[in-house]
């Protein structure tokens, strides 16, 4: 089987892209489209957001560095891997290094991009870049911004994977990072 999948669905025709609302993090657009083989215009709503990054960060003891934080969308705390937005003018690996240091106080000299995921292609325009950072060392206290309240937790990889399996770790982009990490560990397909 070929490694490349050949898509057969053509792109829909964009008639109009109107910015409806802008926030400091994303802008909401109404995109008027005409589906393939149709004459009827269909409105869709898309959140244009910056690229994101997520990091599977491992200590020399093969422990995963996790962050616990409150998430307003579900009005609950979550257990996640470090991550965040790519700032304007920043590339994804720079953002990954910055976010790991800010959120956890850890750094790594051993970085590898292990994947990329469309954050939610139904409504979001961006991608999440997934990195593996190995042999992470704590060099300082975390330096979060004003709207972050993060607790750092360290778990052996097997315990972390149990938390994924039992649903404690449920953030969909984190689950995508876990899948990429497990594929990275496995024998090439």
C-alpha cells in the first residue's frame, strides 16, 4: 500500500469569507461555499486561530511532565501535556521550547517533531505541531502568564498511559499527541 493517500473530493468553491468577530486569540469567519456538484450556496463558520504546539516531555527517568489546569470550555480542570499557541513571528519549535519552560520550568536539548494534527477541521483553521522532548531538566520555576494557573505533575510513562486509557486524560489534541508518540515508539509501518 502506498504511504500517500490520494484524495478524490474536490475543494468547494469559496464565494465569500467575512470576518464576523475578532478576539485576541481567534477570529470568527463566515465562509460562503458552493459544494462540489451543487449550485446552492452554504454558509460555514470557521475559527481562524494561530498554530498550536503540544509536547510529550520526558525526564531522564522516562517520566512524563504533565500540567493540570482549569479549562473554561468544560468548566473543569484537565490533565494535559504542555502546549500552547505559536506567537506571531515565532516558528513551532521555538514556541514548543518557550511553552515547556514557561509552563513547567523544564528545558530539553533533545527535540523531535513526531506529528501534526488538524486541531478540529470542522471549525478550526489551524494545525497542532506535536513534539517529543527527551531528557528534560528542571532549571527554574514556571513562569506562567496572568491567565494560567498550572500545577505540574510527573508520572511514569506507563501510569500516564493508564490515565489516558481510563479517561482521566481526555483532551482530544493530547490524545492525538499520545497516538503520535506511540507510533513513534513502534516498529515502522
